[in-house]
C-alpha cells in the first residue's frame, strides 16, 4: 500500500456526542472548588472576629473599671486595671509575663506609646496589686483609662 492509499483510507476522529452524564461530570469540579473557597473565607472571617473579640472584652472591662472608680472603689479599680494591662501586653508578648517594677512600666510605656507609666501616675500599676488599699485621684485614673483605651487599637512595638 502506498502512502497516498493509506491517507485516502484515513477517517476523521469522531468525538462521542455529549450526554447528560458528561455534562453533570463537568460540573462536579465546581463543587469542591466552591467548598474550598468557602472554607477559606469562613476561616478568615473567624480570624478577624477573634482579633476584634479581645478588644471588645478589654473595653467592657474598662467600662467596669470606670464604674468601680465612680462608685469610690479606687483600690479595686486599680487592681483590676493592673490585671487588664498585664493581659493586654501578654496577648502581644508572652515574654512580658515575669516583668515587674521598672521593666514592666517601660513595657507598658512601649505598648501604649506614652511615658505616663514610668514618669507619671501610671507608676501605681506596678505596686497597686500588692497594696491593701491603693489610692489615686479620679482624674488621674480616668486619664490612665483613656490612655489604655486608645492603646487597644495600636499594634505592639518591639
């Protein structure tokens, strides 16, 4: 057989006609891709919600501390404020857990972008949890609460 005869005997390739089975099979790929994309979106939303939840809880605690201070229980308010600041800082940097005294106050200054803890009225937060009845002027306590509230939205500094 010559090459020309061989070419003459060749036929086109015929694809099978589309059926319902092949159309459905093509759509199966969309399901897992959509499910994976949905899972990623849900994980990202959960992460954002978790990041915002601690701020909401911290602000609720600040409101409770303000109520204590206005009710005249400054000592208890200072102790709770000291605990709250430690939780805020430890959330960003767990190595701050053992800090006390001046190193702790310097860490607070860095976290809240101020010098009110080492050079101002915030020094009381270093000793307030250990005193039987710590005292502070209402205006001073309110200023500390304002600094901490404003610092909740700041990122930590290294």
